[in-house]
């Protein structure tokens, strides 16, 4: 009897915790899955086609790295009730504040353009003209925020996150060698050919796409807008951990698909990969195109919000998805301005889209180190963080990770500026 | 018609910029003094960050100049 009573008690407790998780889940999962945006899917497709399954282990390492960085934003947001932009202004003064805010706005806008490029390219595969894609996407993004509740926005975004799982059935369609996949996931090794410049560039690109500056700003603002408290930090961390698991899972499945079917091909964009896959199996190509569109859409909804939240925090405008247009006019005006201008740029004939895509990497490396260093300093501020400040172990792990990310993302940005810099070995 | 356009657009734009600059001034005053307590490590990190950004900007300027040539 005692056994059954205990079991029932544990079941009730587990069920209650699960229901609590469902209420609090959101920012972590959304930011992590949106991290696999259009640029991310392109990087994974290029990685798979170039090196097959050989770099899967590298993704397995990137999962915890993304978790440790994003987990800090949960604590900072829940304890200080400030978004990252406002926190930087408050703690470091207006010089670093303006630098971070303006750099974020520029980086986000350029990244938003790349998301529209990805979405229009994906829909072009289904013969949908770019202007239709841009118009429909802008309307849907508008409706998502105009309904007046953060909770509803979050749940709709999570539905789009589910669509991103389309890569999983796609991977089963190509019948990969499961032992090979598992071996490459858990045994770190160099691909055949050893350490080359191409390999270094792809490793840097994978790091660059896993941690982006907008993610830090987005998740912290989302935690604040959701109204998460200190007692919710545990669930917020769990949410982020589950999100990081999914982001790596999705990335791995893209690599499995392209690594199985397109091995040896020179893939330069996810749309090109989808077209090539369509020749092999139309369902496979369709899955990849849907996934690419969804990735671009998720990236776009998060990035545009990250900018609007940041601007609202600093300028003191009402800046919540729980407000309507009358209550927060500037917040929504900024949101729509970003979407419409980014969408229009993609539709301009002859617009320098390739240059914009490359420029994003360079601008991002000017903001990422600052955002991450400020994050660590803020997490060590006992006055505002209290018992939630970084422990010694957390500092060792986080400073190591941040140093590595800064080094690799800087090398990536500089190699974009000077393509021949790492060539010659 | 001309005076109507002047009232709506020119004055409107002027007001927008005046309000924005006023707001920016207020933000600068509000956040004039950094609130975080710094130690040697924090100061070192901020100096390194400044140096990093200066080098990056110099690289961007160099790239821009070489592109123009």
C-alpha cells in the first residue's frame, strides 16, 4: 500500500511539475530553435555536403555551449527584470549602452534581410513569387504581435518551432547508416583530409551560427516580458536545456540528410540543397524547403522583436506584447518598420544581397564579444544578482566558452573580410 | 496647400527630431554614471574590449580603403 501511495504521490508531483513547465516553457525553446535560422540551415547543409557525418560530434559540443550562454540570460532577466540593452545602459553607462543598442539594431536588421532572403528562396522552389512571400510573411508577423498577449504569441511561435522538426522525417527518408551516425556523433575526429582551411571556415561558421548576439537580447527581454520570477529560474533553465537539445538535433538531422544524399557537392545555400534534393526525392526537397522557410520565419519573428524590445527598454516606451497598438505605438511602429524595410530590400532588383549576407558576419563580431563580456560581468554583480550570481565553476565554464566563441567568431568575421587570410596551407 | 504641407510634414518632422534629441539627452543624463561596481578584472575586460573594437574598426577601414583602390 505504501509503495502505491508513494508512486501516486510521485506521479502527481511529476504531473504538476510538467504542467508548470508547459506554462513557463517558451523563451528557451523558441530562441534555441530560431537559432537554426536561414543562415544556420545553409551552414549545416554546406557542412553535411562537404564532410558528410564527420562533424556531427562538433554539433554535440555546441549544444551545451549554447545552453551555458543562454542560461545566463534567464537568471539575469528573472532577477533584474531588465532586458539586456537596458541592463548594459544601467550598469556600464551610456557609451557602452548606445554602442550595444545601435550595433544590435544594425546587426538585427541585416540578419532580418537574410531571413527574408531564405524565406523567398524557399518559397521560390514552390513557384511562389518573392513579393507574395514577403507580403504574406509581413501580415502573419503583424497579426502575431497585434493580438495583444505575449502568451498567445509564444504558443504560436512554438507551433512554428514544431514545423522545424520536419528535418527528422526527412532524415529517415534517406536511410542513413545509424551506426555511422552514432559513431560520428560521439567520437571527436578530423574528417578525411585533415585540418584544412575549408574545415576551419566551416567550424567557425557553425560556431557563428550557434551563438548570435540577438539571442542574448531576445531571451532576456522575453523572460522579462513573460514576467518570470526568481522562483521560475529552474524551469527557465530546463526550457533552455530542452531548446538546446532540439537545436542540435535539428542541425544534426540537416547534416544527416545532406551528408547522405549530397556528399561531395559544393552547396552554397540551403535553397540550392533543397533543389538538388528535389531531384533525388521530391518529398525530401519539399521537406528541406519547408524547413528553410520555417527557419527564416522563426528567425525573423525573434530578431524583429529583439530590436523592438531593446529600443523600448532604453527609450522608456511601453514595450510588451501584452500591450495593444494604442498603449505601445512606438514599440509596434519600430517592429513594423524593421520588417517592412527588410522585406522591401529583398524585393529590390539588383540589391546587394550577397554583400549583405557577408556583412552580417562582420557586424555581428563587433557586437557579440561586447554582449557576452557584459553578460558575464553582470552575472558576477552580487549587488543585483544576490544568490543567483555566477559561482566559481560557472565562471570557469562561461569564461572559457565566451573566450572560445569570441576567438572563433572573430576569426570567422575577419576571414569574411579577407577571404585569403586563412588560405595557403 | 503649400502651407498645409509645411504644417504637417516639415513641422512634424522637426518635432519628431526635436523630441528624439530631447529623449536621447534624457537617456544620457539618466545613464551618465555606470552603476556597476568595478574591480581590476572588470576594468581589464572593458579595456580589452575597447582595444578589440578599435582593431576591428581599423580592419574595416583598411578593407574599405583597399576596396576603393
